[in-house]
């Protein structure tokens, strides 16, 4: 295979959508698998909807996902002279022509066609126009063949035939001087020497028009691969009513880019029964042969589970840095606060298997940071009472005398109290857990006590004792 050159070409009319991110990922994986070139191109000719904010958000989302590009980002608004030269060439060769019909005239004819049961399309009346009306600024239309068929040989869908009569002479340059998608996408792909066009299958019906522009310009047609759509749980196109749909939203919810990439790769692509992939494995194993024709259904629960798996597999050192912004959002640390690295490492290590997102990880670590904890009402009633009061009183006295506060010495203290009262570990551990964390679920009690630290543990157990006595 010659050098592979692919591109991701989003329109900056919104944040980076999950569907767009998957398209970018498949292009990126294809390029990396074949040692090719991945190009980022911003299709910003729709000036009424394209914004700098969205352009920056798309670029930022790509960087966060780790989808690095080899060329670009190119912007279509900076390439107008290139489009104009190709446009003039088509006009000079009689393959495109000026159309002087107004939007009002076109709409009137459209309504008339619908009334008599015809497919509304341009009737070609300016095709051979010799005397153009004065005072009108024309659009430019591409001259399509009126008979025969166009076959799209797609790497995923196979050969798809389109009768040429279903297409009209479509506009390639609007009367305001802005080029249209079907024209500029071909010019850009030609100019950037794109070998494979990998995009969503909502573009499949545009492909016959683009093939004719390639032919009219005398350029080689790239290989096409149209990816299956991503649907919501109700089998309709994925939209905001199904929940978060932007990459930025998942970033803010504490998802890992590795997990999101892993999940997106499995939406419409498979490699045996394997579910969990590293980025390196995806590059090694990705192929268009593994892409399905059928639409993929987005499952938020599956993504959450997968994120939990990746979070568990992330080195603790890395997680410490990743969770800091979320600890800040929870108000647990200041933005410029220096946290003891070894202590934070222990705290994160103890909780990393109990959380599925970085937001959850920050939340479950709360009792490691705060001075005062709040009790869950049911836990308080069940475990902070007259029956457990003697255990806590004895434990407090033992802890005050304890010189070294380690998991081993804490186990010894617990053992002495368990033996004194003839109780099981959980009968002591649960009241202590509630006193220290506010609830009944946490990592191992000795691990938690060591991380929270001697002084705060003593304060919290004293508070629990006071709480029991005040309610008696």
C-alpha cells in the first residue's frame, strides 16, 4: 500500500461530538496502523454557525484524547483562493455554470413539483442560458450527468449504486461567494492527497456527487469507508436527549481519555471478544475489515464500567495528578495547595478500585481531607449507640497512648479490645468506620485510620463518643 493519508474534518458548529470523536479515532488508528499521515482540517465555511470557541474546543478535545495530528489544523476559510481556481477551471471547461435563479423562484418551483407528485429538484433552466438577467449575482452549479448510474465502491458497505437521475445540478458556489461542502471537500482531499476518506455513513449519499467532481477535475478517486451511525438507547440518532454527547462533558465528568477511546473504538468495530484495549493494542489490531455495517448503540453504563476498569489499571502516580483538579472542585484542596505526595499516593491507592470516575474518586476521598465529617443518619443510629460506647471509649484511650500509628500497631490495639469484650472484628470496625468516615463503606479500617492520621482519628472518635452520650 502507498503512503496512507487520512483526515478528520469537523465543522466547528459545536463541541467535539462523540460521533465526531469516533470518526477521528478510526482515521487516526488507520493512519497509525499503516504508518501513514493523519490530517486535521477545520471545515469552517459556514460562517453563520462556526465560532472560534468551537474551533478551540475541538482542538482541545483532540489533544485531550491524545489523537495527535501530523498536518494542520487547516482551515477552509484560509483556502478560498484555492477553491476559486478550481471553480474557474470547471466553469471554463463547461463542467459548471452560472445560475441566476433566486431563492424565491427555486422555492416556488419546489412547491409546484411537490403538488404534482414530482421529486423537487433543480430543473436545469440556466444550463444553456445565453442571456442572463441583469442585476443578479449568480451562484455556480455543477453539471451532473442526467442518465446512467454512479457506483460507490465502499470498503464497509460494498458497491452501492445510485441512478444519476436522482441528482440535480447542485450548487458548488453560493451567490454570496462561499463554496459548498460537496465542492470544497473534494478540492481539499485532492490538494491534501487524501488516499482514504473515512467518515460517517450519513455522508454516503453525498459521495456520488463528489465522485463526479473528482472525475470532472481529472483526479484519482480515493477509497471510501463510511462508518455506521451511533444511536441512542431508543435506536434514534445519538443526541442530547440521550445524555452527554460531547467529549468535553465526559472529561468534566471524570472519564479517562483512554477509556473513552477504548469505548468509541468498540462502537462499530470489533476484534474477537476483546473488550479492554490499550491505545497501543488498538493501533496494532485496528482494520476496516473489523468495522460493522450496522449502527452501533451508545450504552452509558458500558462506558462507565469500562472507565472503572481503566481507572483501576492506571498507575497510582498518574491518578494522583489526574484527580487533583476534581479535589479542587470538591473544595478539598486549594488550587495552589501543596499536598504531601506520599500521603496522597496512599489515599488514592486505597480508593482507586472503589470509583468508576475521577469525580467519584474525589468524592470517596472526602473524609481523608476534611476536619469535620457528617454521619449518615442510618449508620449513626445503628453503630453509634450505648452498646458500642465502651468499645470506642477504650479504643480512644489506647490510641492516645499509642506512640507509633501504623496499620500493625492499630491491629494490635483492635485485637486487645476484641479479646477484652469477646466480640468479632466487624463489631468494633463498623462503629469506628462510622466515627471516622461518616458511613459504613470504606477500604480496610486499618488502612483508613493510618491515612486519616492520629490526631484527626482521636478527634473523630471523641466526637462519636460525645454524640452517643448526648443522645442517651
